[in-house]
C-alpha cells in the first residue's frame, strides 16, 4: 500500500492546482492503458482500475475539479460525481465502450520526469 501512497503523492505533486478535468481524464485513461509514461520506480505499482479510480477521485477532490464537469459526458462519465471512484471507473470504461484513445503525449507533459523526483 505504501507504493500506492507514494504514487498518489507523485501524481498530486506533478499536477498543477489548476489542472483541467480533460487533462485529468486523459491522464487516467493513459495510465489505464499504459504505464510507460511513468518513472521506472512506479512500474511495479499495481495500477488496476480500482486503484486508479480511488487515486483519481482523491486528486479530483484535492484539485477542486468540478463535481460534474460539462465535458465528462465525452468520457461516458456523467452519472457519478468526479470526486467518487465510480466516475473514474466510467472514464476508464470509455476506452472499451466509446473507443476513446488517450493522448499519451499530452498526459506525459503533466508528469514530473524521473530525474526530478
């Protein structure tokens, strides 16, 4: 569990206080599909959909992401508040349901590189 706490701290530190919902949703989708954008020290963290949903719901709350973002329907996530893990489970499901592909390059720009940790 400490690895997840470290990973949460890394993400929280990487993301600016004014991160947009769309950037956060894209990052969630990207990490659901690949961990290649993460520093190597996080490659052994278990980033299943449950863990990602919990982490992103906490980040959404801490970063004051709107509870019901107007663009959340693009990700098929309009039934849950963005501060709930169910919302982020819906975002990840959009890869399968809506064929949403993450923009990995944009997601990587949000993260602190491994030489900065």
